[in-house]
């Protein structure tokens, strides 16, 4: 975002509704994810990262930030090839090499295959960012369909397990796993019960895996976003929720993907060398209850 521009308030995204899976390229109010004001310092020079759910939104912003900091990245995506290719273009325009991998993290073997493609391309792996997510709003709890319930859990928590298992043989002392949680995993959300359940599981997964890998000095942390303007919002939320999105936080607006990316850089870099098992809130002032 340009220094002279103002971050959009909730009212600025009214009327934005897209069919799932929503493309970032189709959004009327484009998320700010180009990190045009980000000042890099070579914090990830020579590192290799694999990032799931990186075709758009937070994943795209993280991929660009990592490239600005000197890393090469593999981005894993499931459906939106056009968005993934744009992420690749932006990464390469910011100094990094970018490998695009179409995959589905619900399937263990596909996770292992994605990691092997990354290592085969770049010869190493230092950072795993688990960011892929599925959500579908449902007002009535009893109407949550088994197919959607299984897809939510398989994508949001089983996929994190599988990617970590695939990455671990390649990770070394000082390397990092970063998961994407959510403030709703702390406070709940009445129309996203299955999604919030998986985010709470991700928080616990982060703390337990950090303890497990501590002796190996592989750090495991979790970024906990508040409301962030990504394609998932107009693609999965009711219009009335979209029109008020982000109003409940102290800053009275949704966050932008580029505002999340520096947290991932911190946790991936030497700056976070004594941080593990952390749930790092980047919420715009949405307070948790614990």
C-alpha cells in the first residue's frame, strides 16, 4: 500500500461477494499484499521455504516478504492457478525464485510429494509455513454437512500434520515451522464452528510440536490473525458478514495480508531464535479470552 493511502474500513468492502473458490484477481477491493512499503534486511538470505495456501491472501504476502528477505520459495495451492501464477510473478519481481506446486494437503502422499519437489528444485528446506485453509459459514449447527466438516478438518489440521511430517526430515537446527491459526480459535464464531474448532486444534498442535522438537532446536510457532481481507471472506461468508467485516476490532477495520507477513518473517528468521511454542496475535485489537 502507498504511504498516502488509508487502510480501508469495513464499510469500504460492502457488496463484495464471490463464488467459492474466490479468486483474488476477481475481488473489487483488492487485498494489500504486494509489500510495497516493506523494508527488507536480508533476514532470510539463502533460506528455502515452502508455503501452503500461497496463491493469494496471507500466503501470497508471506511468499513475497520471504523473497524480499532473500529466500527462495515453493508455493503450494489447490485450485486457483491464475492467482498462483501472479504470486510467482510477484515473488520473482522481488528477487526470489518461486516454484509453483498444485497439490491438495488433505492427502498425506501429496504433501510428501510437494516437499520433495521443493527440495529437488532448491536443494534444501529451512522453513515450512502451514497456511492452507478451508471454511464454509453455516448459521445452523445441525446443518453442517459431513462433507464440509471432513474437508475443513482434513485441510486445516490433518494437512498441517502431513506437511510437518514431510518437512521434518529436511529441517535442521535453527529451522522453523510456522502455522496459521486464528483469533476465532480462541474466542469462537457462531457460524464457523467447524473452522474455529480446527484453529483451536492448530494452536494446541503448535505448542505440542514445539515441545517435541525443542531438543532438535527446530522452532514451531503460530501466527494468530484477526479479521483479514482475503478471497476467503467474499467467497465463503454471508453478505451481511462481509459488509461488517473487521468492525469488531479496536482499529475498526479488517487487516491486510501485508500487515501479517512481517510476523512470519520474525518467526522464520534469527530475530525469533528464542521463540517457540508461541501464539503471536496480529488481530487489530481483537481480544482473546485467555
